[in-house]
C-alpha cells in the first residue's frame, strides 16, 4: 500500500470503523441483553391479547445514549483530543465511522427486539399478538443522534436554545404517545384486543418525520464539527 492509498478517504474510514469495532464489539454483543430485559420491565402478563412492544425500544434508546458517549467523547475531551487530532485521519472520517457503527449497532439490537417479539418474550396466557409501532422504533436512532450532537457541538447559547427545543419535542411526543395513543385499556368490550388509536399509516408518517430529523441532525453536526479547531476542543 502506498501513501496515497493509506491516506485515501476510503481507507481512513475503514480504519476508523475497524477501531470502533475493536473497541466496542463486547458491548455490541452484550447489548443483546438490554432489549430482551425490556420485554419484562413493567409488563403485566395475561391481561390482553396484544402486547405493544414499547419498553424494549426505550431501554434500547437509553443504552444507545450510553454507547454513543463511550464511542464519541474521547475525541473532544481535553485529555485525549490532541491524540485523536494528530492521528493520520480526517476528522470527519472518525465522525462518519461513529455514525455508521452506531447505526449498525442500533439495527442489530432492533433485530433482537424482533426476535424477542417472535418468541413472545414476557407474554403469558392470552397474549397472541406482539404489536410494533414504527415511530416508537425510531426512538433509539433519535436519541443516538441527539447524543452525537451534544458531544460534538460547541455549547453556546444557540446550542442550548436548540437543545431545549429538541428535548421538549421528544418529551412531548413520548407523553402524547403514552397517554394518547397507547393508553387504551384491554377489556371484554374490545375482546382484550385494543386498537392502535393511531392508524398504522399515521405512525409511519411520524416515523418518516423522525427519520428526516435524524438525517438533518447528522448533516448539521458534520458541518459544525468540520469547522471546529483544536483550540475549541473542550
């Protein structure tokens, strides 16, 4: 391999992605336990024919916040930032690799939520259907990119103003989903088979809006991180 190949963007990206894999592969494998445990947290079995799969996604969202901080924080902490900035690596390649690695980790853990649903984990007796909600499934992606934004952007007045807006929107959505769209009780009148309250098309539309927000946050964070200099690293 010559110097031009070594410093090419594709090779830099592969080295950064390989670094993330070597550092965090144990967490990637052990993270399977979190969505599985989520099937048993706060779930009362035998009361409905429908199990709305919500808690595993919220547990996964919390785990991805932890993983994002572990993967991204060393590059901006004062004690280690200089080491990362002096590596033969474009600064955006490291961020791109983190985004791809964390995205693949989220998809990997979502697959295990699907497996848990197929195996009917946490269910008992009359539970016959495990129902997913597309917008709830987007929560881990949204919390991941919000954490990336929190790590990489300079925390000035504009940052905190925008952060308050994002967090208020996220909390409002969660409260509305729990107390508006997911709170219909199971009883004999609905044959213990409660409706979604929101149509599946509406849930997909909300998920599409959340996906667009994820893409925008990644794009904006990449632009801001490109303009940061070593003197601005915390």
